[in-house]
C-alpha cells in the first residue's frame, strides 16, 4: 500500500485515466475522496506518435505524484482510444509498473465510458468527440456495437467528420456560387489567404485537426449558415441511426426485451446543442420509451470506478 494509505487509512489509492484522441484526463482518488485531477496531451500513439504518447503519460503521472505526495498507486484503469492495436496495452502497462502502479488494466475508451454511464449495468453509449463509436451492453455483459471505424473509414457524426464535411460541403457551395461563411472562417483559423492555400492545407500529410473546426461550424450554424446547419443535421441523423442500430442488435441478437437507457459522451453532443436536440428528437420518434440521458458521461469517472473494482479484487 502507499504511504498515504497507511497514514489516513482510507483504503487503496486508485487512478483512472481517459486517453482520448485529443487529450488525456486523469483522476487520483482514495476511497471516495479525489486527491488530484490532471489534464495533458493525448496518449494515443496513432495521433501523436509513440514518443510523444509516452512522454505525455509520464508527465501526467509525475504531476499527480508531485501534487499529492503519493508514492505508489494500488490500482489503475486506463481507457484508451485504439487500445486493441498491437503494443498499446503493453507499453502503458510497462509505464504504470515502472512508476509504482501495483495492479493495472488498459481497455478501450468506450469501456470506461460505458461504466461511467452505467456502472457495469445495461445501456447504450454514444461516443461523439474527436471520433465516434456506439456500444451497447446487456445486464449480463453481452455487447453490440456500430461505427468506430476511424476518421478515414467512418466516425460519422464526430468532431473530425463535422470539420471535414463542412469544408467539403462549403467547397460545393463555392462552386455553385451559394453564400457560405465556412471557407472564410476556416481560412482565418488556418492562416490561409486563398482558396488554393486552404485546399493545400486540407490535403497535407499529416493533415490538419479537422475536429478543431467543429466549434466554428456550430457557431456558423447558430448564425443561420445553411451549409453548417446541413452538416450538423446530418451528423445528428447518423448518430441517432447508430444508437437505434445498436438497440436493434441488442434486441435481435441478445434477446433484450426491456428498454435500456442511452447516454453520450464527447464534445459534439455535450457542446453542440443543435446536434443533441436533433438526436433526442429522432430517438423519441423511433423509440419513445427509450430514455436518452441529457447530461454527458464523464468517461474518466468510469475508469476510476473500474480501478476501484480492480483494487477490491486484489484485497
């Protein structure tokens, strides 16, 4: 046990980490008492590279140790985008072990988000942040999913999708001669001075962070831009379709008869009311008895819940 445990006797020190595509959040707790929270760069290797991902994780943990004076951690759960990729679980587990974590697990970010919403119970979770994914679970742990096939092959309704498709649709509007503010605002965001420069930036390898454009698109839609509104409505349509697909799969393949709640996490549904309202409307039209929770799930709290379970199992 850590030195802190023996001093105040509040039980094991546990760590929850939510490693998303854009940033990483961590919470260190003992019992129900939060000792520290930290926020840092992404630990997703596919996005930032192996060296930067490891540096970000080490920096985050050094900050937590320095803030609290804790010397060891009894259990840690890390939910990471692309956890199923070869080597991802191994390198994170190695860093944990080196930095004094006694017991750990690395799971997909959708797993911690599910547990943040339902604490091991049944439900459907829509992830819509930098990427998108939909996952449902029965009370006995059987799972079904839809989407989540990366920014290249899917991620419909995500922040990345919204940014990319807003530019695509804005270019079509430009060709038609229709009014649209998106290209002008993206140019200002990217520091480009002509359409040719903007297209070159958009086609660069590695490419720009299209997900960072989602707030810009949301603002344009609120101001009445027709292209921006179309993109957001399409994102909502895709998100609702994924939730309903997972609901159908749970019912047809897993024998689910009762309605289970649906919840969400990620900046698209949390920060773009127009998308959230349309998704809510579409779900009610198709499945009026299915609850759709209106407060976003804090995925890192699911990681913390899982870390507590890990610590309990070790006792």
